[in-house]
């Protein structure tokens, strides 16, 4: 896990992904509750956006795993080393 004191730049990148996911999830909830025309397609797109931020946060949790243009797609996909629990 990134140490915020030893790797402040990488820590900021991780926090950015989590904060952006938080912001977009709040927007998603608000729109679902208040927009009578909110539909499954909008839900799919917005939830996918939130998930991509969370996936990039997981990908970047180690200071040696930078998200570059080349790794952006991989970093945005659901990780193969994280099992969802319910």
C-alpha cells in the first residue's frame, strides 16, 4: 500500500481516484432519485464510470504501479486480484 508520507505524489493520485468515484457516485444517486427520465442506459454508463475510478484506485495502490497511457485501460478494468464479497 502506498505510504502517503514516503510517496505523496502517488498517494495524491490514489486519493484523486477515490474522491472522483465518491463524487460521481453521489451524482449518480442524486440523478436516480430526482430525474424522472433516468434509465438503465444512463445507469450503466455512470456506474461504469464509478467502477473505473475504483479499479484505477486498486491498480495504483502500490507506489510502483503508475497509471500511464499504456496502462490506463488495464487499470480501469475490474482487477483479477480482487474478489468481490457480498
